[in-house]
C-alpha cells in the first residue's frame, strides 16, 4: 500500500517541491528562493518595526506571564496558553534532528546563522500574531477563529484588495489543510514510532508499528476532541515540562564537558565567518543555518497566528509581543542547546560523510557522555512529536472550517480523519506524501508574506497606538 501511495503521489510531489524549493546559484551556493523570501521578511520587519524583537523582549515576557491580563477580554484561552500551543507546534523533531543535520553539513558555524535567523524571525512572528488577533472573527457559539486566511481576506479588503485577499486566504487554507496532515501528523507519528521501536527494541512493535500509531492517535484524539481549550490546557502543562526535560538533559551533558564549551563557541564564531570545507563558503554556511531555522520556527508561515488568535486580549499588539517569544524559545534556546551538546561531545567533520541521520547524530552525542541519556532524549522526542500533532490538528481544523464552514459534524469529521492519519503515518514509508506536504506547508509563506508586506503599515500603526503601554512597562 505504501508503495502505491508513493508511486501515485511522486510526480505531484516532485513538481511541487521543484517549484517551492527552487534554488538559484549565488556565490557558489545553491540558495532556495523560499528561504530568501522568509529571511527577507525577518530583515524587513526587524528594521521597519525598529528592532521590536529586542526592544520589546522584556515586555513580551511580562505579557506572557499574565501581568496585564483582564478577565473579561475576548478570546478562548490565556495568552500563556496561546504561546504554549504555538510553541508546541514549532518545537518538534526538527529541534533534535534538524540542528544535527545543519551542523553535519555546515559545521559549527551554521549554529551562529541559525540563531541570527531565529532573532530575525521574532519580528515576523510579531507582525503575524498582531494581525491574527486584529482580524479574528467571533463564531456563533462564542468561540473565535483567526490566522492568515482571515487577515489576508479581511485585512486586504480594508486596503481595497478584496478579490486578492479572498484568493490568497483560500489558497492558504487549502494548502494548510493538506500540509498539516503530512508535517503535523504523519511525519511526527512516523518519527515518534521509530524512536519508540528503537529504544524498546521490541520486535512486536517493529513488525506492527500501527500499534504505536493507534496509541498516539488515541491520546491525540482525547486532547483535540475538547477543542482549543483542551489543547491549550494540555500544552500549558506539557510544553514547559518537555522543554525543561530536554534543556536540563542538555545542560547536564554540556556541564560534564564544560572544558570544551569555550572551544565550542570559538568554533561556532570562526565557522560562521571562515568555514572550512563547506560548499559556498560563508554564504553556504549562512544558507544552511537560515534554512534549518526557518524550517524549525516557522516564522513567515503564519501558522502560529492561528493559535494566538484565540488568546484572551483586547489589544492585538500585546499578543504580537507574546508571539515573538516563540522563535527565541524554539531556535535560540532549544536548537542552541542541541548544537552545544553535539559540538562539545562527538562532532567531527567526517560524520558528514557517514550517512548519519539527524536524530541518530544527536542520540550519539547524548549517549557519548551518559549512556542512559538515550531514554530521556527519547521521551523528549516523543513528547515533542505529540505536542506538535495536537497543535497542528487545531491549525488544520481552523483552515478546514474556513473553507467548509463551522459546524459540529465538520469539526468531528476532520478530527477523526486527522487521528486516522496518525495511525497511517506510523506504519507507512512516507516518501512522496511528506515531500508534498512539506511543499504545501512552505508555499503558504508566499501569500502570507505578501499580505504581511501589504499590511505592514497596519502593524506599525497598531504598535504606535500601543507605544504608551510599552513605555510604561519599561518604567515599571
């Protein structure tokens, strides 16, 4: 069955991937245009909003902590719960595997550019989440819906571009529905199952991977059937716990190799500007770091705005500040921890030629210092995958109901189909299906950033209106 699926979808997947990830040669390096598009968005909004990612960082932490919340604000969940829901969607297997891939290809210097991209992405997330709340709508049952499909339609209509907004919104939603089943469900289920089978060494599970998939689907179903409040309550507990587990485990490894930490930072700095043996030299390692960062934190894809639109707040900009914390948590903190573990333990340029996968390289790094550390790493990886699945279920649902309309039957039907995809993903070779879903997920950056550029004055206007509160926060 998996071969039939792969063969049937391969031509479409190849065509979509060739279009979305089209690369151009630039100073000896092949640069995917979609990566340039996403990084350019971060550079633009960082400058246009006068380094809101830096100047508003402390205020963002205060808002996320609930310092300025009001009980009667519209919305479904607290701002902290919206943050943890969005973070759970971005913090996934990529934080463990993607960083290892970047280092194995681009060397330690890729870490520097990964961090830079994460910092730039904070400004893009600010714009997305601000617009997500500003243009959200209230449904008949009192719940709220928002995200790029809504701010593309309503925001561009306000600027006299109604037809363009409707077209971009529908295109975004359709791509998100299909893409979420791949990157948000089947890929995560497949990788989590592989980790469980590897750690347990069970032949039964190896031959019947659908058993693991069924268990995952049941847990996912129990959470998502309760809607955004259930998802938010789960992520509010799960995200801090899994992040703490992973970061503490990483810090233990780094601490036991403390004498190598200064050398690791030197290698990161030198490798960022004078890389050795990396195709394309400086630009090559820069592209590698940027690519892994945008694939990890999703800044520019607009997905997080769907979660943040549900936050209880009367001030869209306040949620923009909360949103800018995501790339910092995902990329600057967790990805950097992974990089330091690898560089201070087993990193060797020769590993790039040994066909070692990302997850395997990270596992080797942890086990090289503490053999039993593979267990907490596996637990963290499965939790990352699980949290990603429940967050993307919400993203996909909101995109689906944007197209099909709100309704109990539609809601349950999508959730049931999503859970079925979790089971399917655990037991098939994903191949073309994931290639297609990856392309559809990243193609949404095109309409999303088009809308963000056109509505940039709106974001700036809202920020200026909010400025007195930001100034007051700095003085307190």
